[in-house]
C-alpha cells in the first residue's frame, strides 16, 4: 500500500525524517509531498524544499521506498490523482492534535475514501518544529541536533542575505 506524507517542510527536520522512516517501514511506498502556495510565507521555495528532502533521504536504507513531489490546491485532490488512500501526519504533542483532528475530519468529509494515519516521532524530537528551527537559524544558533548538516548550511545562508 502507498501513503502520502504532506507538509510544508520549510525545512525538513529530524522530526519529519523520523516520521518518514516510520511510514516507509509501514507502507510499500511513501510519497512525501511539499505543499506549494499555501498561504504561509516560506523561507525555501518549493523546488528548494523538494531538493533538500531528496538530499536528506538519498543515503537512507529506506530511501528507495520514498518519492518526493509537490502539490498545490487541496491535498485530497492530489491524493486522488496519485492513487493514494492514506495520508500520514506526525503528531508531537497534544497541542498538535486539535488542528490535526480538524484537518483529518475535513479531508475525510471532502474525500470519504481517504484516511489519515497519525505517527509519533521519537520522544526527544517531540519539541522540534520547522518554525523553531527557523527561529534558531535566524539568530545563528546551533541546529545540528534538529536538522541534517546540509539543511543547517542552507538555512543559515538564507538568513545571512
Ligand atoms: O507542515 P504543515 O504546514 O503543518 O502542513 C499542512 C498542510 C500543507 C498539509 C495543509 O495545510 C494542507 O494540506 N494544505 C493544502 C490545502 C488543504 O487541502 N487543506 C486541508 C483541508 S482544509
């Protein structure tokens, strides 16, 4: 079975990669899909986010089970076009759950055949978010525990400009 793992991934963190690995162990194929043109402003363009993910997974043992793409518009429409009935979302703590629950139920209302599966990352990654990574990067802090080395280099370059 195939699953779709959507998100902004601006940038991908070790938390996302933990979820992606768990999904790759559960499903035959996982497509990690970058949301383009969400109403959020992003640090990296969609093309950059896709490339960063490709570089992050290329040496992983489970990397061959993962494809990377991007989408605009409604996630469930992208899922239908991709022939996928399962969406993956990571939940870190209770505060994530309310938003995730609402989104999963809205997606289900829009596309009753599509279900959302929630996965939890390793406990030590439960506080890691792309938002906080951007904040630490902005102020020049050490990101080595939160993102792969190439992500740290690229995000720091962005904020130097
Ligand atoms: O990493 P994020 O920002 O929490 O990801 C949220 C994302 C991109 C998965 C979500 O906002 C999304 O699916 N956006 C596309 C529009 C849509 O289908 N929204 C859900 C139904 S309301």
